[in-house]
C-alpha cells in the first residue's frame, strides 16, 4: 500500500516532537521511561536548592530533584520531591540533607543512610536537615577564637590595671620599703650565718671530745660484749627461776587467807562470836563497867575497914559475931 505524502510528513513531525521532548527531558536529567523511586522531604528553607539539583549518596549521583512546592497544610514548610534510582534501598531512618556542592554555593541533597532494618518505600517522606551555610560555618569556626580573644583582652586589662597600680607613687614607696626590708633580712641572715660559723669553729674542740667519748663508750661496749652477754644470761636465769617458782600457788594461798580474814571481820561486824558480841552488845559493856565500879567500891571499903573482911585468931577462939 502506498503511503501518502501527508501521512509521511505527519509521522516525521510527530517523531521530531517526541525526540525534542525526550531531548529536553534528557538534558534536564529526566527520563520518560524511568522507573526511579520518588521520595519526599520537608524543609523550613531550601537555601538555593532548585529543581533538577542532584541527589548524591557518598558523592555518587543517585537521582535528582523533581519539584519544590509549599506544603498545603503549613505555609512555613517546603516539600521537596526527588527521585532515587530503583536499585538503592534506603533505611527508614535515612536523612536527606541539603549541602553545598561547591564553593559557589550550589546546593544538592546528600542522602545519609541510617542503620535501621526497615526499608523506605516509594512515596515515603524522608527526614530532612540543612547544612549550615558558609557564613554560619565561618561563624562557628570563629566563635572559639572570639571567646579566646575576649578572655585575652580581659587578662590584658587586668595586667594593665596591676601595672598601673605598681607604678603608682604609694605603691612604689611600698615596694621600695619591702625591698629594703628584704635586704635587711638577708643581711641579718648573713650575720647569723657568720656567728654560727664562728660558734662552730670555737666549739670544734668540744665536739671532737664528745665524739671521742662516744667512740670510747662504743669501744667499751664492744670490749665488754661478753660481760654484757653474761649479765643478760643471768637475768634470763633469774627469769626462768621466777617462772619455775610456785608464785601463783603462793598468791592463791595469800588470797585465800585474806578471804578468811575478811570473813572473820564480816562476822565481827555482824555481831557474831565473843568479839562481835563485845563490840556490838552495849549491855555487856555496861555490865563490865558496873562490875568494875563495884569492885572498886569493894577495894575502897576493904582498905577502910579491913576487919570486916579479915579476922585473925591468935588463941584459936571461935569467931565472935561481928558487931553491927
């Protein structure tokens, strides 16, 4: 069948349009027949990120940005849609981080893989993060230097204050007086050292005699070592003799005797026995006192009237009755 000229021209035009569209998409990085996975990430700002910016994994391009749109639910959020080659499996704790790809500030999204066992599926939302820009990085690097510089300036200010105080007239006078006192103290120490040197030199002979006496004592101890050994042996023998003596038995007997004496005194104190009754019973004392009184009266009466008690018969007569 013969194809007409109009049909041929139409087919060529359609093919040219298709090739043109495919070429434009190819130049953009899109593929009409692509089977890439589409993921989404949410950001507060994108900092120069644009459509068709690359998606890299460890520096290797694995996809590109498809679109950047504001969130319908929150105007403060930006939703970035990007593709990732179908051969890459991303854990569900993966991070999509906006970073600078060169020193000119070109942005891209760097995929930082997580360690989860669960895998993301096409259409899921990945956690987004933003790398600090050059200004923020320079500020972060300069912040420690700034803090150190502030501390250094504070130290310098303190040093200047001290120097200003030192060069004050009153402070200079105080320093001069302190230095003079230190010099006087050093001179006194020097004189004291000289006096000590003189004293040691003068007493050198006495010290030599003392050392000689000490040496003599040491020699005597060394020469009399045998005698000292004998003395120690004798002390050891005495100690052994005391150890062998029945000292413990003697002490026990003495304790028993003391216990008996203590018991006797307790009985006396309680009024038991003759001595106890004598000490504790007042009636016995009073009876003895009364007997002593009557005996004294009897002796007095006997001395005054001996004939009442003693009668002498020379001729053997019977005793007459005593006249009353």
